[in-house]
C-alpha cells in the first residue's frame, strides 16, 4: 500500500470525468429539466387563466340569461296589455256599432210609423168621406169639402 | 491461490489486498485500480449520457427519471450549502457522488468472484474496489484540494489569499504561526477526505475477506467433495455462518458505501463554499 504514480493517473481520470460531466451531462440534463419545469409552470398558469375566463364567461352567461328572462317577461306583459287593449277596443267599437245600428233602425221604424200613420190618416179620411157620402147622399162633395176633411184627418 | 488446501489465512488476506501492479517505486501503476476506476467512470458517463441525449421536456420515464432524481438531489445539496455561483461545482459533486458510489459498490460483489475469473484468465492479483486504494482516494481529494486553492485565489485575489494565509487568525506579528496553522488547516481537508473514504472501504473489504475465511479450509476440488464437506456438521455450520454474516455485512455495507459517497460529495461542496467566502 503505497502512494505512487497511480495517484496521478486517477487524478487525470477524475479530471476527465468532471470535465465530461460539466461540459455535456449536466447542461443537457438540467436544460431538459428546466424546460419541463417551465412548461409545467406555463401549463398551470394557462389552466388557471382558463379557469378564470371560464368563471367570467359563466357570470356573463348568467347575466345574459337574466337579462333575456327580464326581457321575455316584459314582452309577455306588453303582449298581455296589448291584447287587453285590443279586446277592450273591439268591445267598445262593437258597442258603438250596435248603438248606431239600433239608432238607425229606430229612426227607420219611426219614419215607417209616420208613413203608415199618414197613410192610415188618409184612408181614414177617405173612409170618413165615403161614410159621410153614404150618410149625406151626395150632399157633400169631396171636392168642395176637401179642407174640412183634411182638418178632420189631421185631428185623428 | 494455486492450491487452496495449503494456503493459509494470512496468505489469502495478503493476496486479496495486493494490487495488480507494474513498475517500480514511484513509477508503480496499480492496473486493477485504474482499470476498474476507468470502467466505472465510463459506466457513469455512458449511462448518464444515454439519459441526457434522450432528455426531453416531455414526461420522463424509467432511466431518465432516475438520472433526473439524482441530478435534482445533488443540485439541492449544492444549492443548500454553496452560496456562490459556479458552473463547476454541481457537475463536480454529481461526478464525485456517482463515481465513488459505483467504485464503492464493487465492494458488494462477492470478494472472490472477479479475482477468480481474473486468475482463470492468468491475472495473478486483483483488487476490485478502487476506493480501497489510497491512490484513488487521494487522487480525488487532491483534485478537490487544487480546486480549493484555485477558487481561493480566484475569488480573493492573490493578495487576499496571501493575506489570509499569513495574517489570520493572530495578526501580522505572528505570521509564521498563522502560516503553519493555515497549512495544517488546508492540508487536513484533502487528507481527511481521502483517508475517511479509504478507511471505511478498506475496513469493509477486509471484513468481507474475513467472512470469506470461514470456509477457506473447506475448499473443494470437485463437486463430490463439496457435498462431502456439507455432510460434515462442522463445515456446514461454518458455511451457514458465512452466509449469514455475509448477508448482514452486505446489507450494512449498502448504507456505508452510499453514505461515504455522500459525505465525500458534501464535504467537497462545503470546502469549495468556504473557499468562495471572504473571511
């Protein structure tokens, strides 16, 4: 067991190994590891960001749905009131129409009544004249007593 | 181990603790230490390079996952105890941890397996654990020591470094003492690093060898003799003892080899961190 030139050789081998590790092994392995670390960190950050935007999108979707719901309710209400308006309007109109028809019918009836009355009056006058003629036997001329007969007719 | 029957326990142990070497005196090369250190270095670099080449930012799987686990672990340790910025220190720590662990791991390979194969191939001596060779551990710790000096000078400047050597901690009138203290302080770092690792692994290896001694005298030349030996209650008991003790020590040693690799790495980080700090 003695110190000899083997020591120098082993030092040389050692130096060579260290040189190789320092120049090649270590940088290659560390680079891969750091790259992976970075990639994982990026992935995590992206995931977090994705989660954040998902949350944001969800709130936005909720807002939109809520807005739509409100709008729909408004529309339904509006439609309801419009329908009511239309129905009530129609009712009013038909009421007016009915009134108008009623009135015109009444007016027509009145005219008819008046006509019939006038006719009847004339006929009554004639009957009266004919009756009187019969009674008086020519004593009364319809032509000569027209004004008398007319007065009689208007009194009936 | 030409003839197991005549081999004594001492011979066996000494044989196991002798490196395969060429050369004389200082110019002795421990071929087995160098061979296994280089092979394991290649194993580390190759297997990590495989993962590194295919490393992508996608989902890692299998081996890449394991490599990244270790890299992350080392990186955490460095970031916790080293507050400067350096491109070198983290890769250095990774290399130290993995290489030492692999070299220590050779200790868990059965003590006679690789030497026996080597012997069959005509290689007389073989020590398979490079970290039980002082040259390996000192090789690494001196490497770390050079880096400590280098960074001390780089960060504090030559003047600052000299000032620290001569003027701390007792002021300028005691500069010889300061200098001596500093030398001891600095030299203690590589020496303690190397000896701690060497001592633990050497002792561990020695205990594996001692456990292997249980059935050394019962070595058999033929399969028939193996069964004959097993029939003998004494040898059978020794065999059971060896298996049990070997198991226990191996389990315990798994902790030790990992711990020693970790300690070497941690102390390197701490020493280099100290070199980076102004006092």
